C-alpha cells in the first residue's frame, strides 16, 4: 500500500530540506530540517526514526538521481556533452556527500557507500560506453578510473567550491577525450 499523498509530500519536503542542510553545513540539526520542511518533529520522526535513517535516505536519493541521470542525459545529448552534464550533477552530489560524511558515523557511512558504488559505476560505464561508440572517449578508461578521479571533490574546501569543482571536472573531462 502506498503512503497517503500528504505523507509522501512531507517525506519529499524533509528530504529536500536535508539535502539543503547537508550542502550548507557539517552541522545537521533535525529540528532545523523539520522547520525548513514545514513539518513537526513528530512527522519527521515518523518518516525517519533516527538521524541516520534520514541521512541514509538523503544519500540514497542522491545516488538514485545520479544513476537515472546517465541514460536521461544520453537520450538528449551527444555522449561527451552528456558526460559533462553528468559530471556537473556529480559535483552537486559531492557537495551534499561532504556534509553527509561529516554527519554520519564511520560504520554507517561505509555501509551506505558500499551499497551505492555499483549504481554509480554502472552510470559511469553507460556514459563511457556511449562516448567510446561515438569516438569521443578514450578506450583505456573505465568506471573505476573515473570514480577514483572524481574523489577529489571531497577534498575541495567550501570557500573554493564554486571556483574549483566544475573547473576541475572540466580538466577531468578533457583527460577522458579521445585525441
């Protein structure tokens, strides 16, 4: 049985507020997320009984969005453009992920990461495969290479984010191009 429409809307608002909070700060307060979502504490806890439940759901949402973005982008763009746009979405994801890393215990974080790597690698594989078929992407690069390379996003300080993240992703994309 699917949840009532208002319950589903509340859940979506809570997740959106959590995403905003995680992107803005390492300090994530559930009371401020509830307030930002326009719901009471009880509603928040009905959907997410623990802080870790909320953070895990926010992280899973980000991974879901990345996974479905690859085929969507390939439908409307040439492979290299789709890859560039997808890497832009990775930058947005990484900004949230940085806040999440700081907010979640190490054991919970490892469980979340292990569960998502396959989905993200699959999206990267799809983008690289399309790029190779179009003659735009090098043959000697695989999803693991790209995953390791985009890991730099977790190292960028917030003060530098706007000037460095997308620029460095462009440098990465240039390295993926077939010469």
